[in-house]
């Protein structure tokens, strides 16, 4: 009988790098049953939260999910136009819409660091991740038109 290979934990060098950038690292990994990944939550006051995982072959994966409001379902062509603009202007970050049947859709922001860990190279990667997440998204009309805002978020608290 063969045992299923356990997903890797995020190596200490990455955790220390995140902490040097003033991220708070939550070491109580969450486990994704479908993808078999261990995800670590990293939180930053300015750069928001991200989930980070490492694949068996050493690729560091980043993800953030933002809720889209009801306008996203009503105006899918406009939403996809803005998503395409984000993808065209990003350094390497992928912006996609995750459709939800009974809940609000989500904007998923993803990126992959494929190199060996080297402090300077990983720092450059993180700078681009921050730029794409904060500046590119912040300058897009998608934020006001399609993302759930604070007031709407408080109204959704009862949604599971």
C-alpha cells in the first residue's frame, strides 16, 4: 500500500522573507483537500492578505480572492473587459473570475515564483506582486464598479 505524499510546508527562508517585508505569517496552515496543497496566510497592512503555498517541485504559489458584487453577474462583458485589461498590464500576475452558483463570484489574483530562492530575485518578484495587486488593481475601474465595498461587506456577514 502506498501512502499519499504529504504537501510541503512553506520553507523557513520564505517565511523569514515575508516577515522582513512586515507581513504577519499565520503558521496554522490550512489544507486544501481538492488540490492537496498546504496554504499559509500572510497578512500585510498595505498589501492585504495572500495565501501562499509551495508545490512538490518547489514552485511558490500566491493567491488572493476578492468578492465581486452583484454588478459582476449583471454586466459580465464589462467585467471581462476590465479583467483583460488587468491581465494585459500585469507583470506576471493572473487575474481570473471564479464563478459561484449561489454566492457572489470572486476575483482571484494568482502568481507563481518558479526560480530557486535567492533573496534579491524573490524581492523583485514580491515587488511586482505588490504592484499588480495594489497599484494595477487600485487604478482599475473594476474596484468601484465590481468589487464588494466595505458597506456591502458588512451586509454580507450573514452569508456563509
